[in-house]
């Protein structure tokens, strides 16, 4: 979910996403590819100075998934508070 969070926060370049997720290049590439296949993110190619560069942005489906997992994370932290009593 770190990758979706990074993209949702405006990180769109693959290497910046890699740094935000604190992961190595090969796994990030596989995850990005899979997320594009599942419709969680969109991949676009922008041409800058005759070089093509990939950019990513989150889709509505990706936003819903991110909201779902953030909600689950919030519930888990509430459960931890009650478990300490």
C-alpha cells in the first residue's frame, strides 16, 4: 500500500516511487505493472527532450483500495488500544 500512498500523494516518477516505498527496482517494477493490470493506477508516457518517461497516477479504484486499507489500519490500531487494558 506504500506504493499507492506515494502515487496518491503526487509521486509519479518510477524512481521516486521506488525511494518512497524504500524498495529495490525489480520488485517495484513488478508491483507497478501488476497495479496497472488491475486498474489501480494508470501509466502514461511523457516525452521530455526526446526521451520517453513513464508516469503513474492513481485511479478511482486505487483510491477506494487505499481508503479500505487505511480504514482497516485504523481499526487495528483501535484494537491494540483495547488489548492493552
